[in-house]
C-alpha cells in the first residue's frame, strides 16, 4: 500500500482507472484514457489498475463496479464514479483540480 500512497500523494490530479481485461466496459475505456492523458500532458496522471492483479488494493478501496474511476489530489480522493465516462467529462473534472 505504501507504493499506492506514493502514486497519489503528488501535486497534480491522478486519475485511477480500476479495470479488468474480461470486462468490456473497462476495456472500452482504454482509448478514452489515452485521450485524457494526452490532453493532460504533465498537468496530471492517468493510471490503470487491474483489479485481478491488485485484489488487496481494490478490496481496500471497495471497488465493486467496473470500471471504477477515482481522482486523487495530494493524497486525498476528490472524485469517484463507477461506469464509463467520456474524455471531455473526465478532462473537465480533472481541470478543476489542476
């Protein structure tokens, strides 16, 4: 969990995408996340977390629906949503925390 703390305790917003390769809505988010990362540049981070490979973290954060998206800023969760989102919506929300 300390590695997770290092990922989220930064001065830029961090968008976490909890996904599974077997979950179609999760995989359909991959191109959206690439667009979001490109739009953010170095003003934010986008990190994909495979729930099957990170079961303990997923359980600790109570991830049940996929995909689950979270935004952290300076170590604190500032936004969370389950389900697919479009790039413009995510970029708009992230810009609030830049």
